[in-house]
């Protein structure tokens, strides 16, 4: 995949994410909806809800890299409303 295609894909994802003013937890996402998760460092993951879990994506435009991993659904860390 060319770096131009990666940049266009990345910018499209960010544009869609910026439209969501209120941040949702990964458990509140609708099917195919995405949100961003920032770590303590400079890493940002895009998390997309898919059937059976989530896809976590990380982009490194400086290295022309994209990494993604499927994470199966598990509600172990889901906060319960009281």
C-alpha cells in the first residue's frame, strides 16, 4: 500500500472520529463505530467495534506502518452502572 493511500485512509478515519464530540467507552460503541484511545505515551489507537469484539489499529506515518489486531469481546473490565 502506498504512503498516499495510508495517509488518505488515516485522515478519513480521524475525520470520522472528530465528528463524535462525546467520547464513548469501547463497550458503548455501535457496530462499525470507532473511537480513539490514547496511552500514557504518545501512542494513539483507533478502536472499531466489529461483530464479536473490536479491532485496535495504530498508525505510524513516519515509518509508513499500520498495525491492527482483533480483540474478542470480554466484559471483565466493563464498568457497571449503579
